[in-house]
C-alpha cells in the first residue's frame, strides 16, 4: 500500500486538491515528546503550578512562544494520549485508532502496513509528505514512516546509557532539517503534509548550555544515572526498592499506589532541568514557525502542536517514568490547532478529546475523504465554536512487558483507563487495582473514590467501568510483532562503550 500511495501522490502532485473552508494548503503537525500539558503556561493559567512547586521556573517563563501560539489557536484543555509511550501513541495519532486496534503495544513493535495512515491519506490526494523524527523510537524500521515521500532521521546523539537513552537529535537539528527540506522542495502549486517530532523534553534532562547543578556532593547533569538515583531514593521511602529499569520491566508494587511522593533537592534540580528542556524546545518551535513565515508557508498552514505523552516527574509512585501508569501527568497532553484564517483564535475547549481524533479532524479541515473507519471523531464542531461532546476517551499503558500474554492483546493485564469530562476510571489487572478520580475536585489525583458510596460517584463508576469493559471486549489488534534489532543495537553500543550497568 505504501509504494502505491506514494506513487499516486507523485503522479497527482500537479493537481490542486481542495483546501477546505479554512484555506489550508499546508499541514504542519508538531509532536513534542514527553511534554506534560502543565509544562506550558497556557495550560497552567491561574491554577496551581506543580512544576514550579518542584523547582522549575514559573510557567510563564517556560514556554512564552508556545503560549503566544496558544492565543492564536484553539486550545483543547483536556487532550488525552491513547498510550503513554512514543511509538504506540504516534501509531494512534497517525491511524486514528486505539492501541487495541492498531496493535502497537509499546516501543519496538511494528506499525502494520495494512493501516491507512495520515501520511498515506494526504499523499493519495496530491500532498507532498515529509516526516522528521527526533528519536530512534520512530525509526523507519518500525513502519511509522509509511506514506511519507521523505522521512528524515539523521540521529547524531547515540545511545550511551547515561546522557542518551536512545539514538536521538536535538531540536535545532530537527528544525534545520525541516526548513532545509522546504528550501529544496517548495513549489507554490503543491500542498504539503509535514510531521515534525521533537524529542528534547525526554530524559535525560540536559538542556543545551546549562552547567550541572550541585546537590550536596552530587553533580547533577540530568543523566539517566541521576534519574536512577532519584527513583532509588523514592522507592526506598515507599518500601521494597526495585530501581528504575527493573520497575519498567516488572511493574509497580501495589503497595506503592496512592502513597504521596515528596520532592527533595535532587528532584528540584531534575525538574528544573526538565523545564529547561521545555524552554529550549519552545524556542526551536518559534524558530521553525518564523522560518515557515519567512518562506511564505505559514500564512496558508494549519499548525497543530501536541505531545505523545507526558512525564510523571514526582507526581505519583511511578516517578520519572511514562508507560506504567495512566495518571494525568503522563496522558494529559497539549493540543493546539492554529487555522490559517484565524478561526477560533483564543478559544478554549473544555471537552475531553483524544489524539486519535487528530486524523479525522485534519481530514475534515482539508476537505479530504474519510477513508477507512477510525476510532477518532472530528473536532471540527469544537474548532468552529459549535456545541461539542466527544464521549469517553481511552488510554492503555505500555509497561511492564513482563505481564504480556502471547496470543492476546498485549495490553490486557496492564493499566487501562477511561475518562469523561469529570472522572477518570483506571483498572490495573496485574496489580489487582481499580481507581476512580474526580478530575475537577482533585486534579492532582490524590483521593481514590473507587469505594465512595455517594450517588454521583457510584453512577460515574458504573458508567465508566461499563465503557471500559466494552472497550476491552472490542479489542481487535492487528498482529504486530516486536523488532528485536533495536535491543541488539543498544546492547552492542553499550558493550562498545564498556557500560554494562543498567
């Protein structure tokens, strides 16, 4: 399917597809890896600034450029990632399907060629398609590049187990690659769909130009070893420490669930460094948009900024992680939609939505055919100011791999969640846990209401648990398989460096 659609795109490149009611000629989809919604000032507003409580600069200083873009955009206040890890979440973004349909259980699995992706849909309608990956998690070997005529993944920072958890590149290199591609390929008669992936907010937390912090006698560079030390300290407080790497593989301890984690000096340094990565990323997105404006592209461009997932930091017991749990810290992500004609600038949509909704929304905005059925719904009504109610939104954890059962949907024993505008219900079968949170009254999710007997809570619990049961029973995953070559490459690289401790 990929070769056919790319060929068709090239054959139709002289065509002038309809740009829809909002004058969209170019689509620029920006994904910021590991970006919590509340890392941005536009999402904090007058609410409590958790990151500042933990040592980060105030929200207004972390993301001035993205905050300005938010004022030019429709901002979705509660956008939820379908999965809290890079490949599975991007597979949902590109396909409009829940993970239990597209089959990508976690990083390293295969995005099946049977999927009809965003890039394929745009290519089939004469759009020139290009993707720019910031990390190895989106390496073309996993099938995520299908439908893109050009896929750029020139990783120059190689995995070393300390500063770099995987092969990656900095945001400035990604921005340069995108602008360079437009300089080489720009044709005023040809529309484009461009995907841009920035990895900088992901661990390790080493913002460019920042010297190490000093915590006691420890020099803190934000390395993976620094994160491991922080995790070890918190797990000792919780009891039965396992370490970061072992926890990712084997899972959380049910005795840790619900216990509050207190931020210490090492945490304050690490969260501040995470915020520094966000500030650097914010500047590079501004440089990208400015470059597109200078080239005459931005005036006709639909710009979407979102994230694949967030980061726990010290919100809950899965400290410095994403993938094990489904609290808002790892599934609540930014979603900004800037239309070239200015429609909805400054509007904020309170309804809960999902990243599976991006695909049908882009198709509707560009007046493209719906194609194969998807799980997402179009957000066009919300963008244009009409009444909108999305219905329940689902997420599934991607870790730990130790509880996966071959022959079934590999997420069945991991944490699974559903949320409405008011409540989130989470079931973690391998932990034997069920949790319910009132998101309005308890945004930090400190008070589990799963045993609360009040009528309002009981009704919400019953409605959401039924919805999750039905969603689980509807699982129809494509037969994705794990590509072990990434693991072998990492092991080889670490052996060459003489680094064996993990």
